[in-house]
C-alpha cells in the first residue's frame, strides 16, 4: 500500500458505489453469487462507513452511486450477462429493500446521490457535472463489485483526467480471486490502489 499517499481534501470526493442490499447483503437478489460472504470478509460496510465519516469531517463530498431500475427493468439494454442478471433476478428495483443502501451506509445530510443503469458511475449520470460544480478532480472509489463497477468507474475516470484512488478494503465482489485479479492487475495502471486507513491518514483525518 502507498504509505506516502498525499491527498488534498479540497480536491477530493468519495464515491460509495452499489453497496446496496441486493448486491452485498444476505437475502439480496445476488446472494447466491457469494457477494455477501466476500463483503463480510472485506468488512466493506464498516470500512466504508468509517471512511465516509472521515471524509465528511474533512469537507470531502460523499457521493452515493446506486444502481436503480424501475419494476420490470424497462429501458435496461440487455446486451451483457450482468444486465440480464439484473432483470432476471428482479433486482435493484426503485423503492425496494434490495435497492436500498446497506445498513450503515445511508446518505447523510450534505451527501449526494447519483443513479445509474450501467456498470460505470459515469455512464449516463450527473456524476461529472457534480464533480465540476464541487471543484473536485480526485475521486476515491469504494463499493461493489471490484472487478466490474469499481474497475469500470476507475478506468473511465482516469480517461477523463481524474486522479482515481481505490482503497481495496473498501471494495468487494463475488470472491477473493476476482477481487485480487482486479486489485493486483487491472487497477494498477489506472488508479492508486491503497487501503481505507491510508486514505484517512492522507486526508489528515
């Protein structure tokens, strides 16, 4: 991990992505994928909860990115297995328990919520407009799943010119093998891979 990481709180924003009941909690639509177990192994909810609190204390905006579809998933283009899975599992439906944030990760006063229907937090959302309005060019990305939404968001953010920071213990996916492949290889050239404690320290929190 990068113990020399330095972050200016005035330039940073924190993304909390897809940490919703259907995605990472027992009883959710994707529970059989192994995702809830890996989220527990990573202690992802507690780590992100602590990091979000530290960010708020330092004036770093917290942006919750949620995957939300309407009942029946109308308008969700079914061009990849992931999107078919969302529809087939009747997952992440607006207003449902499954679409709600995991307990402890509810938005707080001053937080922002961005809704999406694809893997990347940038695709078809107001995220970039928010970051521009907030004057932020460094994005700390947490959430699920590491090798899908997190990786897509980090890659696209890097292409767009943002400094992307991924605290790996603030992310989880279906199992450790998929997580480690993304953290140890795919993300290395597009983001600073670190951990939540290092990010807190780098922010002076």
